[in-house]
């Protein structure tokens, strides 16, 4: 019986595959290409993101007209088009040329083609370093491949992923749209942190930061040495040491800020 069960499901799977492939071939042959849910791509299959989740992703990233959003693996273009409708400049990078042309037509139909553009390219060979917002609907293993490049982006860059995570880089925020029945209903947000790991010289001491993505631990020496714990939010640093709260702004190799009580502090990177 088990063997019959496996054969039955194998036949059903083949039928679904051929049906999808047949629809895809027919749409291409007729010159009216329409993407098919589940169609194969270079790295992942294509599945549409529910519009409610698209809107939630853009809300999480706080997209405004001043943003430059890049969607990695832009599919039918709906996320790029939605960002453009909010006034942002948006680019979709997609490997499938049919999807690229389909998205271009959709952007033109929506009246946002002046702000929404698409290019046929491999996301792993593309330069997306100028984006202020990155969106993606990939797989966790693909996110991990992109993670080093993302962490080198400008502090404060917002990264939003449909469903899939970044391994041990925990998101700053997650949300689930319970009102929709689709499988894909959760989004995660990360904010690229400044790099502070190492020793920094203070006017009257030094501070040692141990950084794990947006989280920091370490110790500060101002006569006595005390432990610290804190967090990075882009280029904003905040930590508590010895009962005192410190906040500051990281700018390359310098940090300047204030401590509880109104005192100011500055730090210069040593190593």
C-alpha cells in the first residue's frame, strides 16, 4: 500500500509540473506571457507575495519618497511598483527576462514607470550598495550568501525579507499578517548596524566593544572598569555601563554622544 501511495503522489506531482510548464509555454507562444505560481527560476521558484504583505514590508521599512529601494528577485514587480506608488525610486533585479518585461508593462500600466525600473541580472553579481532599502523573497541559505555584502552597506539601510531569515542575525522586527490565508504571511526587518567592534579611546579612558550584529557587550574603563551592554540602531549606539546610560552617533572611526545627566563623550577607534 505504501508503494502505491508514493507512486500516486509522484504521478500527481508530475501532472502539476506538466500543467504549469504547459501553461507557461502556451503563454510564451501566444506572446502574452503571464507568470505561473510555482514556476522554476534560477535560484528559487516564483511565488507571488500577497499585496497585504507587500504593504506591511514597505510599512516596516518606513519607505518614503526619499528612499531608493532595490528588490532582489523582483518577480512580477509588485513590490517595486508599490514602492514607486509611495513616491520612492525603486529598482527590481530579476534573472528571468520574461518576468522583467512583464514587470515593466505592469509599471507602465500603473503609471509609475518613471520611478520603477527593472533589469535582467543575477543578484549575486549585482551592485545594490546604493540602496536605502533592500527587499527580498529568497531562501534562508540565499539570504546567508548575501549577508556579508548586506552588512557592508551603509549603516541604517533597512532590509526586509518575506518569510526567510538571516541565520543568527536576528531581526530587529517581525510581523505576521494573520488576516491572509497564504503560506507567506510573515516579514522580517533588519537595520544594518555600524561597525564598532574593537577598542576606542576616550578622553579619560577607553571602551571595548564586542559586537554581534546589532548587539554589543564589552567594558568601559574610566578609572574603574565596568561591564556594558547595549545595541546599535544603524549608526546610533546606546549602552548601559555601571548604571549610566550612554547614547551616541557612530561616524566612521569616531563616536560622539551624551551620557545620562547631560555629560558629553567622544571616542576614537584604536583597533
